[in-house]
């Protein structure tokens, strides 16, 4: 789900899998996981270059991201 409220872009997805990931580091993935773990690092780089803020929290089996412009 994605929503835009003023200067905040909020997006989230459901997942029973939780691992607190740092938004600034490349994550090493297990062989059973898809992807290479660069997605959050790329998002963080884009946000930094535009002077935006990005935050993350996990609640009720939901990964929540908020980008503030």
C-alpha cells in the first residue's frame, strides 16, 4: 500500500519475516532469499541526494517506510 499525505510518502507491505535492517548498509542475503540486498541502500542514496528523510519500523507483521520531502 502507498499513500501520500502532504510531504510524507508512506508505503508498507505485510510479511511475517522480520529482520531490523539498517537503511545505510548492503545486506547479505541467505541463498533462500531473493534479491541482492541493495534496494534499501539505493533508496537511502536517492533520499540523501535529494535531502529527504526516510524512516522504517516494523509493526503488526508490516514493514513501514516513510519518506519525508
